[in-house]
């Protein structure tokens, strides 16, 4: 089968696969239930790049330049060959009958027909299910997979687009879960989801505003006012001031004007 004929396979959250790959938060890979130890961070980065873009083949020159762009072409290609060999050794225990990393003289691609599970795929599938079925439980299941930003310990340009996309989906899920919790008057749960957002996007003023309201509606004026201080500090990191509406909410809470919701 040529690389171009391969297509990604859909996976459920509960599928038990020979190769289990977690790219959200800290990178973790398990082969046959055992942790995979990459020989170098660059080998790990190459593997993650292949998996994250499994729908296409990658040129050897592109991968070599990604990790060893500061070296001459021959040295970079030699280092890439060494990294691919080490990857195959690291992953051998998963499937000895097929190559998880397929390569020829020009191209390298992750074998999407192998028995693998990827947290990013499962996360995105659950978000899609939640949208189509208007199912908050699917959003909650997706958030159970969220362990932090995509490849949080890697500072690579190619990670940013994926990081941004997954973060947007995380915000969508948490916003839906906050609203659902509020509708059911589960205010502590709503607060928990809001804090989940701020762990990844501390400068998100909308979420600080929601937390101020939630704390106030629980009768915790001090926590609501402290949240405004945290909002100011977070926004100062990006050089902006709180919106007029947020400042107005702060003054209402301080003066005790915000109506409290009954808590069952």
C-alpha cells in the first residue's frame, strides 16, 4: 500500500489498543501496556509529529530540518536516520509484524492501519458527538481526556496550530459544562469547570467574570472580589485592563447589589 492510500482510523475512547498515545499535556506513550522510552527528545518529537499528522507522509528533508536545521543537510539526514531507527526499536514490542513508522528514501509516515489509540482523536470525536447530539456527558468524557495543552513541554512551531485548535475545543466543552451546571444549580461544579479553563487560558476575562458571578451567587463575596484581583493580574500579563462590564460587576458585588441565587 502506498502512503497516499492510507487513511486515519476512527477510535472510541474505551478502545484498548496495543499502542496508546497521549499528546495532550505531558507526552506519554505505552506499547502493550508498558511505557515507551524514547532515546532522545528529538526522536520523541518526530514520533509525535508523525502521529499528529498521520493523514499524510512527511518528507525526510522537512523532518530533518525541523530538528536539525542548524546542521548541514547530510548531518541532519544522518541524525534523522538514527532517530527513525531508535523509534522502531522503542516501538518494536507493540507490533513485531508491521512497521509503525513506514519510510522510503523520500517519505516517512506513521502507519494508521496499526492498532493504536490517540487521545487527540478520541477528544475530537467526543466533542463532535456532543455537538451533534447536544450531549453534555460527551463533553465531560472529552474533558476527562484533557491533561493540558497539546505537547505542553515542546516549543515547536508546528505544535501551535494543533494546540490552538484543541484549546478552542476545550473552551467549548467547559463553557457548555459551566452552563449545564449552572442550569442545574450545581454551582461548585460550574466553578470547577471555570478553573479548568483558567489553567490553560489564565487571561480569559469571560471566565473570570463567570467565576465572580458564581462565587457571589454562592454568597462568597470575598472569593468573588479576590477573583477580580486575579483577573486584573492575569490581564496585566498581556497588557490590557478589565472590561467596563467586569469592573461594573466588581462594584456590584462589593456593594452587595448582585442578587443571590437559591442553592439547593
